[in-house]
C-alpha cells in the first residue's frame, strides 16, 4: 500500500522537527560536522522546488517548532556554526509572504528582536565573520519580500549593512554588497516604478540610502586614503555597479538628480587616488560614457580628455582598465572607435615584443608605455595585466583586432624561449614561467574564436611557434599542455571552417613535419606528465584526421606509431600514461592509413591488437588502465575494426564478464555500455532474428552481468543496467514475442552463429626496426634524461640508438606473455550462465526495471530525492553520540 502525500508530509515534518531539536538544543549542538550542516541547509533550501514539492516553508513554520528552536539558539551563546545556520534558516523562512506577520504576531518567541540585536554595531562586531556573513545573507533574503524590506528599513538594519561594507572579511563585505544592492533595487521599484501614494516612502528610503553610498564614493583631496576608506570605497563601487546592472534607469536618475556623471569623472581623475580604486572606478566611468552622451563627437571628446589626463598622470594600468571597460559596453554608433581603443590595450604587449603597431590614435600612448615598462618587474606585471584584460574583452573585438593580438602574442611566446646557443637576451619577460603560461593560455583562448586564421601561412606560423616552445629545454608539463591545446584547437576548429586550407597544410607542410618531430621527441621524455600529454594530443589529432578524411601520411614518420605500441606493451609505466597509450592506439587502428602501415610493417592482425590491449591492461591493476582498455575495445567494436565482431566475440564477452565484476564502478559502466552496443548491433542482422541473437549473448554472460548490475551499490551502474534491459524489452516487443513463448528460444541454429573463432597464434616478440629503436630509448630512462634534448630529427634518433646500450626486458616480456596466455585460456573456456534463461526473461519484463530507471534518473545529489535518508543519518549520528547505540565507527555513517 502506498502512503498518501499527507502521510509523507507528516513523517518528514516529524523528522525535520526532531532534527532541529538535536542540532539546536542537545546532542549535536557543540560537536557537529560542517558538511552535515551544509547538507541539511541544502535540503531546507530545496523546499517548494520540484524535487521537494511535498514540503513548503509555510508547513515548516506552522507544523514544527522551528521558530522556537531558532529563538533559543539566537538568544543563547551557541557555537558560531550553529548560530550561522540558524540565521540562514531564518532567511529561508522569510521568503514565505506571511512569515514577518507571523513573527510580529507571536509574543512568546521574539525572533525579530533577536535579529535586531544582531544588527547593532556593538553586537555584530563581536561575533565571528561566519555569523556576520550569515546575518547579511538572511537580510538579503528578507529584502526580497516587500514586508521584509519594510521591516528592515523600520529597524534601521540597512545602516548595519552599510557599515559592513568596509568589513575586513571579504565574505562579509560581499554579503553586505548584495544586501545593499537588493535594498536599493527593491526600493527603486516600489518608489519610482509605482504611481500609488505608497510609493513616496519608498522613494525617500531609496534616496537616503543611495546618498549614503554616494557619500562614500567621494575621495579625500588632501590626505591619503586609509585602508578602511579604501575598502568602503571599493565596496560602494561594487554596489553601484550591481544596481546599474539590474536597473539601468537608476544611472539616468542619478545623473539628472545628483549630476553623478560629473561627480564620478572628477573623482576618477584625482591623481592622489589609489591605483586599485581607480581601476575599480573605471568600470563606472565606462558605464557613464556609454549611456550619457547622445552625440558621437561628445563621446569621443570626453574619452580623449580622460585618456590624455591619465597619460599625463603616468597611469598606464588605470588607462588599460578604462579601455577594457569601455570596450565591454561600447554604445551603438561608436563601434568604429573599438580598434583605436584596442591599440591602446595591446600597445604594452607590442612594445615588449618589438612588434610595430602603425596606428596610434591617441597622442602620447607610445611615450607612456616606453616610460612605464623600463623596469623589469613592472614590465612583467603590465604584461600579465594586459593578457587578463585581453581575454576578458575578446568577445567584443573585431576579427582583425584578434588576428593582430595573435601575431603579437606569437612574437612574445618566441621571446620566452631561451636561445639554443646559450646567449643572453635582453627581453624582460624571458625566464618568467608565469608570464609564459599566461601568453600560451591567452593564445589558446583567442584561437578558439572561429574565422581568425584564414591563410595557410598564418596557421603554419602558429604551429611553428608552438613547436619552438615544445622543443625548448626548459619546457614544463603545464606549458606543453597549453601548446597541445593550441595545436588541437587549430585542427579541430579549422578542419570545419577552413577545410581546404587544412587539407593543403596536411598534404605538404613543414609545420606539420615539425609537429611530428617534436612529438616524437617529447614522447620519450622521462617525465610521465609530458608523455601523457603527448599521447592525448596524438590521439586527438589522429581522431580529427580520421573524422575529416585528412591526409595522415605524416603520422607514419617519426616513429610515433611504434612509440605508442611500445608504451602499450610495457607494464612499468604510470597508469595515466598506459591508459593514454591504449586509447591512442585504438584511435590509430581506426585510421586506415595508420592501420595499413601497422599491418604491412609490423605484421599485426586485429586479433593481436585486441589480445595485447586486454592482456597489457590486466597486468596493471590501475583503474585508469582498465577503463581505457574497455573504452578502446568498445571503440574498435563500434567501428567494426577488421570484422572484430565475428572474429573476437568470445574474447570480448569474456572481457565484459570480467570487467562487470571490477571494483571500479566506471569500469562496470563502460562494460555495460559495450553490452548495450552488442545488443543494438544484433538488430542489424538480416539473417538471424533478434530473439536468437539475444540468446547467443545470454550464453556469453549478458544475463549474469545485467542482473548483478541491476542491484549494484552505485546508482550509475544500476541506471545503465536498467537502460540495457529496457532496450532489450522494447526490441522483443517489436518482434511481437510474448514472455511465455520464449522457452524455446535458442534451440535452433541461431546459437551456433557465434562460435569462438579466435586463433591462438603466438605473440610477436619483435615489431620491426622502428619498434626496436623505440623500445630501447623508452626502457633506458638514464639515456633519455641525458639525450632527449639532442634529438632534432629522425636521423638523430637512429644515430642515438646505435650508441645506446641494449637493455633486455625479459621480465616485461614474460609478464605480458603470461597475461596473453591467461587471456586466451579464459576466453576460450565454455561459459555456463548462473541465471537461467527463464529467469532472465522475467527480469526483462519485471516492473522493478522501470523503478530502478526512474530512481536512478533523478538528481545525482545523494539526498535530493530521498530527504528522509539525510534526516535519518543525522538522527542516527545524534543517537550514536548520546550512547544509545553501540559506538561503532563503521555504524556511525561518515559524520
């Protein structure tokens, strides 16, 4: 019998009330986990939403003792965490329209008086920052409701919010900013957005509060600004910006009533003002410039005046901030000014990179840049500053400006690479890893914009720049990763937008040859992070070249294929590297050009590849390797690699049976996805019916895997199992076959169609000349560490190989050979299903499958769909702490 919504409500409310009691009044009050409090608060926050539509704040207020408990916590000196939680809960409850009236009518529990006490300066300044932030968050939520806003103004709590703007805690000041912004916006709507008589008080409240904020914007003209004034000023700037973002008409009102535009620019141009404050003010100045002038000449004249003043004051950083802010909110009709402003932003970068920018629309910019960037530290600081601004405005720039940025950044990247002859450089940014990474990250960000590079020469130059960085002796894994992102973006984006250009580049290009050469060098690097990145990039490139039918001939050179194979068959490597090598090998096998090369040069067959991948993965117990192995087998099966479905079916099914029992839930999921593919592939058979095909999969272990996964502890595993079972059910229904008629399935010749045809040929000990070179270099780590930077081309690799001492790897070969034998023995064994055919059919049509799918399709948050579970855990933790249950650590849950 199902419980009604009323019964469920009563049960949940009872548990919630008991949870309030144990948290706020007894057992867990002084010793409680912050994570538990956050989960409980998240549960309360979800009330009234789709996932918690049974409970509402009104029910919580009327049918529990929550108000009583909250009053007790706020009245007494509880821990800071408990007080903060109580105050935040008051904020949640205030979103109910009648909450304020209910509290005002209750004489027994003066919860509003408790909040008033907190708002007093002598009180709020003595509590912890977490409590102050919670109080301001609570007031913000109260301000969203009309009655709550009136109560806030009535008690003068908005003044408390103003005083907290200068709080030393960043979390408190940010919460205060949000609270004041909400009060201003709501007051403006109630006052200026309404024509009723009640609008006048709201207008007055708005004016009083906005005047208080504007008063703090005024900067001292004679004395230096203090840290407290600086914090208040920056917070008030954030408040005004927040108000303008939410209600643009407020800016026009301030200009008309207070002449805010003149007042702001006058303060902005004060030379004694702190640089950080002026940078913050620049955002407001840009808003004023974009909305105030109605004529283009006025806008340009005003902007020119401000720029000239900042140049005279030697304020390059402030000027750059202003330019970026203006570009973000450029008004219609003056977009032709975006390029001149952009030139100001990139002028420091062009100066550092000795890149000539012909246009200088504003007088004195070049002199200012040269004067400021003389000192090395300042040069690096301004370079980083420009790069951050450039990324923030890239969506507002024209393609021609972005292309110019890309060219400047390439010159700067080249300057960060030490010269090969060891000579010193006068470049101020050389040797700064932070600047180098910022340059590469910005370059990768700009390249992701389509249509920037349209010529083959431009793409080739970019690739050569990345190769120059990757070849440098001081390359770090992070820098290599940034270069890999750029190279991947080039081929991924422009293979779609400029396929003709990419095709020409792939057919005959020195740049692509440079990419292959540097990848062959870095794939032998002693640092596993670099090898892993190279393999991932190589796999991405192979996949892109396969998808867009690009010329893959360059992959056959530089020993890249043999290096990848050697990394797959050797067990001493890091799990990440081995996993990446397996994935990359799978992608290579899906490329016709590469696969033909492997078959011709290394005498590989489809069976040898599959067997080796499976065997090498089972040597390593790392979950990453096993996931990669199942993914790769699934990829090859999906692409029908060498008719693998027919030739290696028994081995694949043995792999799936083994993987479905793995301890790693992601390995299980990938195995179930592969089972799903096999089920769908059977639908394509024109000869054998789906029912008989299904029986053959049953004999290979499909039923055992699905039935076991349907009751797995991980919801994701259960979800995938239910999905496969429903897919099977739908296909059987499409065949119009009833459950009772399935007892005869599998008795015909259908089950003979999947006999194991795998051969038992021996594993090849040698894979040719390229593999021999690769294995020797890879195995000898000492040789790699001393010789890696001398490798420039394949002739060098060959000569280096002759000089290296042959390192035998009999142990590695023995492990792999043993694993290969085990795989072949186990996969050739006759499998006996534990689940009978009739039981499997009953599971397929069971309602339980629908229930599992419904349950696992809900939110992945642990307690979102079952709040009782969270409440039970809290109460159980309290019970354990009180000693009413056996104090067993394993029985106390994670709390």
